[in-house]
């Protein structure tokens, strides 16, 4: 009985909201103690309770929970801010009766209480930065029981429901929620091309016009659907317009301080023109990336062709692996170098807010990703196949490099004239990237880290035991080994603290990496799937696993992400649109070049490719794509997503109530001023007419007043009007008179 | 002395806000009188004073002015609505202290008082519609003196200032203001290409690469600049987001009534999918227009070529005018038919709001305009020049048609083999459309109506006099001529009423026609100006006049427009973008085809045009255009227009004040709860430790509470933490120990 209670309590993480990882390894003890004291005082002042426990040898764990009263007040403040920024429609109820809506909001608000600057009502603790550089981590704890329950449930169903997505959002915040919603929508949308692609493959084979058209149309519809879905979700999750609330980057270096004319406050500014000049560096960077990666890929490619199709010397069966090994070694290295350059460039651009910084970095990284992912296939399709017969003879230079190692006889036995283009090369490459590479990616991203992590823990455990023993044995060889390695935790907290220590060591989860993976995958579908119509089927199966494995990954291999709000998948949305556009060009070109009607020449190259026809096909395909996209966009804009309609309805009701109350106030006020509208006309007696005349002759009044006083009240006007009408021989009267 | 006062008063229109034109010609007298009475009662109930005067034979003039109190209340209501829709930042001050900001707002609000449905606080009078079909007009009166003053001022300066634009907006409302602001921006932007184009023309002649590139870039920058300018103006004029307030179309026919789930109200709906199906009719319509107009234009074109370049029979000097006459007669007729079809289609689409209706109609009309404006030049450039030698021989069919009229000898004297392409044809055509047609357009649009109007008035005057005389002469031949033709107006109102009667007869001004004219003009610049780089210079001169003549036109030839708010030039903005895009294609193609390097063949046709090269040039040009446009858009988005910054500053201040007051309220409340943060630690005496042990052993508390009670207050936590830190042999300590 007691154990189950304890298990539950552990499941609820002993009501811990956040764990602060406090490292003191780098600073001297007195300073570390002073810092710790400051940290705890600051937290207490912000209304947060603390408990301190030992972390590892050089760190402490500070457990934090928020007091109910202060939390509610922070929630209220956060909602008022939302209301002022137009994210919420209604003004929030007073602080006393407010509650965080869900775990996500609770954690987000507490995170703000800890990290926001003091002038915005937070404690101003900035992990890894400035005076708080000892604070190396700030993380909520995983809710393991729920995670396990969900993993089990999801493995038994195909689609996640809206409620499942809501739950993810409640646990991990909107940004992770948006990723899973995207993945789920994408997965659901893949059903159609998977089935259709399979049919086309079965009936028509590759390079079918029908499949290409349908695939392109599907891409447009999916991207536009997702745009609507984003609006829908942001209404459902009440984050619409949340990107308006920008968070200032801590690393932003203002060039000068100016007094804002509008607000009268001092404000650090960095001229936009100067930033733009710096951003121009992106152009050489993109060129550099293209050349750097392009040269590596093209060279490996050339070597591969040379070895596989020209070379027939010794060791061929081993040599064929050289290009693959080179590629696997060089491309990731080069990518890493380029990504670090991109990050430096991005830092140099000195963005003012986190949002613009992230989006600028995403763009730069996407350029690198685009090249590494698609260039190999593009080279095969648009360089190797049409121009191989011109290029291959030049590959002889490789012969020179191997001449020192092999006998002349072998080297010359290779003969260019026998060279034949491998007609399946393109398809095989597409299959490699859309099936093999996906499986390898899954293994590298989910399984390998999991095994590594467990191995590392085992190793540490083993080490600790060994040290403990050697300590007992009086071994003096390792004086720096701490004697407290076997932490003297209270017995009932042992399990819990062990788990927390493990979680603290995990890396932070970045949702953008997973989104990138999906966008690149979408790119293969848009750009190259006409080559092998089974691509969507492969992705459909892959993504069923991906969705579960990503959740598993977040739960097991990463710290629990701090909930972040967002109303879009951000720059990746543009990327999807861009890829689908490029797809309209490449698909058309592939179709024209490799469609069955083209005769293959003696070398296996398509002979009757005509430049003008290829360009014409591309021109038409691209513009057809743009027109259809415009039409689909227009149509989609007309269909209002259900949650957006609901939100609009609420807004409308709120406005109506307000306006009605205004009108009512007027009506009450209006009862007293009936003097204007008197239904009883003043009699048009002789005396009244005389008075009129008197008024008219009174030249003292100004002409406008004389004009307006000629008829008193609407009844008199009506009489005068009736007089004029009756005086006119209208058509009806004229007829009667005749 | 008295006359000047009167003149001033006349200038101020005797404080009349609106004139309602009430026609009773079509209904019988009793009904007309009842209707009039109802109208006047309704107006009086809405807080409007009335005066009735005679209009012409079958109409009355009802003069309306708003009482100050009711007007202020309506202004308040309008501002509250704006505030609820997020158009204004601050909640408006109470109704008693509010004043209309300018004449534009005053007239707009009074217009709403008259026309808005009763449930929204108006009088519900809907001119020309339903029960109010006798009300045939609702117009404010021109402020002639100010108009004259401005016309005089503007004729003496080159650029209008921001204040001039503000004044236009104050008089005629934001929609006219936006048109003039656009015209002014466009005019100012034209300086650069005018100068640059002149230099290029002087130094390089036509078809210069430099000019084409600069022109294209200029187009991009101008369109993007205008987008920013629109935001700036809408902030300056406080109309940002005004398009969110949609006005329901009166003609909208709901298919069924449903209860809105969100608001609980009955609401007429028309399914969006059904509307979309109806909108698909646009495709056959566009094809029909293209074919209809295309056939007419191409035929006239062919006849022209035949007569001018092949035919050498008799009457040639007269026959050359045939195609021009045919074109001038047929194209406007066909256009008119197509526009009426477009209007019917648009009605059939059953749009819910005025905004969507207008924008859909604009799109349809633009298709027609595009064809009539640009097709002739496109035909010359891309059909006549490259394919003339294939087509011209087929023009012999015209010979058959003229055979009956001329002798055989003459007819056969024309010889196809001698045919030579006129190399200047394209340039001459561009000159015609960009100079001659602009002048003719100006005359047709401004001068001719003015003369016509005056002539008509003279004629009426003359007629009236004659009738008056014949009346006096006792002529009984015209019994339906009214005896009151010489209106018995009060002497001092004579001039004023005459002017009002004239204004009532004027047509309504539609800003969209003028905007269309400018967009079409921009199209010539974007699409064809490489042919003749003086195009921008011609437009620059033309637009100086255009700006003044349009103002003159609005003042003299149209009713004063009722102020309408808007925050954009609407669908025309997309049109500008579209034209500049198409320009990137046509410019590149023209450049490649007619650039000096191309040899002319024996027939005068360019010989070495290669299909693939042309398409490649187009492909590169278009994508270069798109990339540059993306870059310019990104750059422009970073630069915040001054008024937008100001508006953001105001919004920020408003939020800050509110949040600060929230924080202050909390701080006041917070003074009492210092119990959490006690600086004095409870002494760690023996008894305290014993108490700790007791607490820990108390298994009745749940584990979470036990966890959180282990350390009391932050000071105890700090002590525990310090203990752990000191126990660790940190690097520093380890070194000291050594």
C-alpha cells in the first residue's frame, strides 16, 4: 500500500515544477556559496519554494515549486499581457479566481517567473549567461507514467486524435504540439499519394504524367491545407498572434542608445540598413556552401562512376567503397563547418529578437541541407545522364592517380568507349535516399543515442562501484575521486534523485531539427517522386514509426522541453512552399527527359532531348503550378477553419454586447430629447405664416440659419414636399387628366 | 458687404451635410407623399434636421443636417466600434466630449446615421433599394471655394505635400486620398526612370540591357515601396485594419438560414463550395473574352497589315483608316458586352460583403483590360515579327473580299513576295499607346464630359426659356411641360439651389476607374518600355497633368464622393505585382529578340532567334526577378515606416501603463506576505534537528510534503547547499591541497 502511494508520488515528481542545475566546478567555493545564496534568495523573493540536493560531483540540484498565490498572480499577469496583445479576446477574470489552464501553461508561467527580467515581473535568472553562469540548466521533470501510457496507447492506433494532440500540447507546450500536429497531418495526407502512387507504379511504372500531376497538385493542397490548419490550431490553443510578443535577445548588442520619440524611453538600436549589409554576406556564404559541398559530392560521384563503370583493375570490389566512405566522412564534416560558419554569420547579423534570429539561422541551415540532400540526385538526373558521354572521358585523370599503385597493363584495360550509362542509377539513388537513408536516419537518431546513453550509465555505475571498492581498499591513487560518490540521499528519495540526475544530464530538445527532417523528406516527394512512385508509400510507413519514435525520443533521450508558445511552424512553412515550387520544375524536367517515349542512344543516354522543348515543358509546368496554387489558395481562404469560426463568433459576441450596452445607454439618455420629433404639426394658420414671413425678413440671422428655419420640424417639411408633389403633373396624373 | 457674407455662406453650403434626391416620377402621388412623410419621419427620429425644396420636374431635394448632440453620439459609437475591431488603440473618451475629427469623418458618420440598419444605430435608409427606391441619391455638396483654391495652388507646384494629401483625405475620404497618394508616389518615383530612360535612349537607343534591368528593378522597388507606404498612410490616417469591418451586401441572397453555434443567432449563409463552383465560370469567361477580343484585334490587325503593306490598289489612302475605325468601334462595344457579362457573373457568385464583391469584379474587369490594352503590342512583338513571313501569304483571303469592288488588275498588283516586315512597327505602336492614347484618354475622360455637361446645361436653359415663353404665349401644345419650370425659389437661395440641382445630376465618382487607368499605364512601363526608353518620361509628364485633371474632374464632373475608409488600394496592388512579374518575361523576350546583335533577314525579320535561347533567357530573367523581389521584400519589411513606428509606440505605451498598474496593484498586495522570505534563519540547534527527525519519521504526511519540508526557508537550503559545496574537492581546493 505504502509503495503504490510512493510510486504515485514519484510519478508526480514530488510536486517539483522545475529543477535548476547549479554547477560550481569552475569557480572557487566562497564565490559559489555566495552565488547559491543569491540564487535561493532571488527565487524566494519571486515566490518560489526551494529544496537543495546534491547533483553530481560538481553540481547541486535546486528543486523549485511555485506557491499557489504567486503562481495565480503570474498567470493573471500573463493573461493580461495576452489580452493587451490581442491574443485573448476577453479581459481575464481577477487574479484571485484564476488557475493555470493546464500543465503547459503552469510550466510556462513558472518559467517566466524565473527567467523574465525584474521589470516585467520575473526573477531575472538567465541560465548560462552573465551573473547566472553557474546556473547551467533549468528543466521541468518528465512525467514518466503518462509518457509510458501514451506510448503504449499510440502503438495500438493509426492516427492520433485531436485530443491526443491537445494532451501533447498540455505536456510539452505549443511548439512541440505544432510539430506533432504537422507530422500527423502530413502522415494522414500521405495516404492518398501512397495508394495512388502504388497504383501508378503497378499499372504505369515510373515517369507517369498522371502521377506527376497528381503529386504536384497534392503538394499544393497539402501546403495550403497546413496553412489553414495552423490557423485552426492557433485558435484552438489560443495562441493566435502570439508571435507579436517578441522576446528580446540577450546577446543583442545595440549600436547606440536613442530616446524613442513615441514612448520617451531610452532604447538600444541597431540600424536595419547596417544589418542588411551584413546579411548580404549570405550570398557569398551560399555560394561557398554550394561550391564546397558541390565539389565534394561531385568528386566522390566522379570517383564512383570511374571505379564502378570504367575501372577494371585489381581490388575493384574494395575500391567501390571508397567514394561512399569519402562521402560519409567529408559531407558531415563540411556541413558541420558550414553550420558553425552560418551560426557565426547569424550572430554577426545581431538580431534584436529570438524569433528573427531563429528564423534567419533556419534559412541559412536550410541552404546547406538543400545541397547535401538533393544535389546528388540533381547531379545524376541533370548532369550524369545527359552529359555523361562528354564528361566520362575526362575521368581519365583518376587513372593517373592510381597508376603508381597498379601495373600499366591493368590500368589501360579500362576503356571509355565501352562506357554505358546505367539507366537505373537515378531510380536506385532515389530509392536509396527515400528508403535506406530514412531507416539509417531513424537508427542514428533514436536507437543509437538510446544505446549510447544506457551504455554510458552502465559504465559510470561500474566506475563508481570500482572506485568505491578501491576507496574501501585504501587505494590512494585517486585522491580527486570524491568519497561522496555514493550520494547520501534520504532512502525514500533515492529513486527519485537518481532519475533527476539522469534527466539533468540529457541534452536539450530542439523541435526545429525534427521539423527540418520532415521538410527535407517532403522535398524528396515533391522533387523526385515521379522517378519512383512508391516514394510516398515508403514515407507513409516511415512516418508511422517516426511519430512514435520522436515521442519516445523526447521522453527518453532529451530533457523535458520547457513549454514554448507559437502559432506556426515558422520558416519551415515557407520551405515547404519553396520545395513544392521547385518540385514543379524538376518533376516536369524528369518527366520530359526520362519518359518512355525518349529513345535511348547507344551509350544509354536519351538522344532526342531538345533544349527548347525541355525549357518549354518547364516553363509551362511552373506557370501551371503557380496558377493552380493561386486558385487553391483563393479557394482555401474562403473555407474558414472551425476553430477560427468559433473564435470569430466569440469576438463578434463580445463586440455586440459592448455596442448594445452603448446603444442602450444612449436610448436611456434619448428619452428626454423628444423635442425634435414632434408628431403633431404646428398648425399652418395664418398667424404662423405671418410669423414665417417675419422670420424671413429678419436679416439679422445668417443665411444658413434662415435656410434651416424655413420649415419647422419634419411635419412642415412633409407638407411642403406634398405640396410640390401635388403640383407636378406626374405621369399617372397626366394620364388621368387626359 | 451683404453679398460677401452670402457668398461665404454659399461656400459653406448653408451648413447642409447631405442632400437626398427624392424622385416621385414613377409612383403615384399619394404613395409618393406617404413615402416622403416616412422618409422625413425616419430622418427626424435619427436626429437629423430636414428642409425640403423642389428638385426638377419629378424630384424633391431633401436637405439634411445632423444635430450636434446626436452627431457626437454617432461619432462615439463609430469610434467604439473601431476600438473593438482594433482599428483604434485607445478606448474613446465619452460621447459628451467627442467631436468629429475632420469633415471626412463628419460626413462618413452622418452617412452611417442615414444608411446603417436600425439595429446598428442608423436610420436604415437604403437609396435605390427596397422600400426606399424613391430615394435616388444621397450626396454631400462640393466645397467649391476650397476646391478652386487647391486647384490654383497645385498648378503652381510639382509635388503635393503630405499635408495636401491629408486635406484631400479630409474632404473626400480615405479611398480618394489613397488614390491621390498612390498617384503622387508613382509620379515621384517616375522621375528616376524618366531621367535614366532619357539618358539610355540618348546614349544606347532602344533595347538596352541596362535600361531593362534598371526598369525591372525599379518596378519591384516601386511596388514594394507602395506596400510600405500603404501601411504608413493607414497608420497616419488611422484606418489600419479597417477592412476587417465588412459591410454586408444588400443584394446577398442566403441559401438557407442557420443558427450560428458560436453566437446563437440566426444567420443567412451561402455555402462557400457552391460559390466556388460558380466562380469556376470565370475560366470560360476569361477564355471567351480572350477569344472574342483577340479575334477582333487580330483581324483588324491583319487587315491593317494587308492594306498598309500588301495592298496597292485604289483608295488605299482611305482604306488604311478602315482597321482603325473598326477597332475603335468594335473593341469598346465588345468590352462593354464583356463587362456586363462579368457583372452578371459576379452577381451570380452572390458575394456576402461589398468588399469581396468589388474585388471579384475588379479581377474580372482586369482580364478584359489586360487583353484590350496589351494584346495589340504582344501580337506585333511575338506573332507579327517572328512569324510574319509565314502568316502574311495567308492574308490573301482579304483580296477575295475586295475583289468585287476593284478591278482584277489592281487587286493582283499586290505581291506577297515583296513583303517586308516594318521594323519600326513595334516601336511606333508602343509610342502610340504610351503617348497618343494617353492624350486621347485625357481628352475623353476630362475635357469632353466637361464640354458635354456645359452644353447640356445651356441647352436645358435655352429649352426652359423657350418653354417659359411659349407658356406665356399661351401655347397649349405642350401640356406636360410643367409651369413651375422657373422654380419659385426664395431669392437668396436661388444661386445655391441652382448649384445643388446641377450637382444632383452629376454621375457618381468611382475611384476604381482611375486606379485602373494608372495600373494599366504601369503595365506599359513594365511590359514594353525597353522598346522605347522614353516611355517613363512621357508618363511622368502625363501624370503631372493627370493628378490635376483628376482632381478637377472630381470637383467639376462628379458628385462629391461620400467618404469611404480603406487601408489599401485593394486588388490593384496585386495587379501591379502581377504586371511587374509579367514584365520580367516580356522585357527579357523583347530584349533577346530585338537586341541589335540579331541579324535581320531579307524580309526584315530577325533570323537567328533560337527557341531554346529565348526560353532560357526568359527562364533566367523570371527567376532573377523573383529572387530580387524576395530580397527587396525582405529588406523592405525590416524598414518600419515612420507612422507605423509611431503607432506601435503608442500601442506599447498603452500596454505598458496597463501592465504597470497591474504590477503596482500586486506590489501593494504583496507587502503583507513576507512570511516566505525571512532573512533570519531558524537556528540549527539540536532541538531543531531533532524536530527535523521527528518530521521525517512522521509517515502520515505524503512523500511530496516530506520532500518539501526537509529544508525550512531558503536560508536553510543555502546552508545545506554550502555544506555540499564545501565537501567537494573542487579544482581550486584540489590544487591548494597538493
